[in-house]
C-alpha cells in the first residue's frame, strides 16, 4: 500500500500525522501557493502535477494505491483531476472533506453560487467588508470599488501587481481562528458585511459566530459541484477505508 495525500488543509495535516504515526507508507502534496507551508511528517512534494495526465503519471511512477483528496472544498480543478486520474488508473480514491456550514438561528446569510455572484451581491452604497476568500479572486471585487475591503491573508500580497482594490486593509494571519479574536477583528475594523466561502470545519467558523453575535450580514459562497466520489468526514473513516 502507498498513499498520496493531496493537501493544503487542516484535515490533510491531521491525516499526515496519523499515517506517519502508524508508519503507513504515504506521500504528501502541496500546490505551493503559500511561501512557508506547514512542514509535514511525510515525504512532501510541492507544485502542480501538470493536469490529469501529469497526476496519472505521478500515481503510476510512485505506485500509489490509495489517493486521498484532502484539498479545500473550493479546490475544484485539483479535485476534478483527482477523480479523472484515479479513474484512468483504477487507483482507489477517497475525498476527506468537512461538511458544509448550515445557517443557524440569528444568521443573516445571503447564499450565492460563486465568486461572480458574490461580487454582484455587493452592489450598493459603500460599506466596510471582510473579504475572507483567500488571495486568488480578490481582483474580481474591483468591480465594486466603492467598498473598503478588510482582507485576511496567509501571506502579505507584496509581490506586484498591486491589489486593484482602491480601499483595503490587509491582515496577515492564518487559522484556526477564535470567536474572541474574530469579534475583536470585526469591531476594530468596523466591518459591516462579510463575504466568505462555505468551507466548513471548525477553524474558519469563528467569523460566522462573531458575525451572528454582532448581527452582521454574510454573503456565503456555496461550494462548487464535483463529480460523484467516495467521501469521508473523519480520519477514522479514512483508516477504515485503507484497512479494507
Ligand atoms: P485548484 O484551483 O483546484 O487547483 C489548481 C491547480 O493547482 C491544480 O490543477 C493543480 O495543478 C494544482 N494543485 C492544487 N492543489 C494541489 C495539491 N495539493 N498538490 C499539487 N498540486 C495542486 O486549487 P486552489 O483552489 O488553487 O487551491 C490550491 C491549494 O490551496 C490546495 O492545496 C487547496 O487545498 C488549498 N486551499 C485552497 C483554498 C481555496 O479557497 N480554494 C483555501 C484554502 C486552501 P496541476 O493541474 O498542474 O496538477
């Protein structure tokens, strides 16, 4: 048996720890998006594979028997490639995902089905907006330049080109976050509205709890649809699948 974990999430790191402790042969893969990725207790490679064909070659060369897609629920391309490459080679595939968040009493969510729809939802007078969507799609929000955007990012976006958002504040931090910390952040920056992706999980949920307590509206971006695949929500389920 040899496992490949597609990582970039807290769950992927937790699985890597468990496999290393149990001495289950495994490799870890990062996309290479952040400058200092968390070190893993497994042999680690960094960077894209080169599409479905590149991933299929890698799986064959490394004799991977079990592929665990533990990427973020919004890493759509990687997840689609994993399904296609595993199908091509007959490799076992399991997605380790977190259940999506559901609105609770007191939440003021507007659900939208993608980044473009989130941008449209921001039409209107200027507000202070916590844009908690990562770094990749920030430029799209230049279509609503009237707002002051508070951006929480893993790395400082100091590399050119500059962010095309005329008014913004960057906060460099990485999760897991706490309710107290996020309450303080929303208050300190006078945030009036949040925009986020329905990532699920505990580490990023603090901002939703804080928004609920402050009665703030949230534009919640729903997850992209993915092809059918076997899914697990816990490390134990992954271990049971590996043992099978
Ligand atoms: P994506 O759009 O689905 O992937 C774009 C390309 O990046 C893939 O086609 C693949 O390149 C490469 N890639 C992605 N994940 C990889 C991995 N674990 N190992 C090797 N190559 C990988 O992905 P994304 O949304 O940019 O996410 C990139 C990474 O950030 C992922 O590890 C994801 O878990 C993490 N992340 C994403 C988000 C988010 O909101 N999207 C949030 C937190 C963390 P090739 O086609 O060349 O193989």
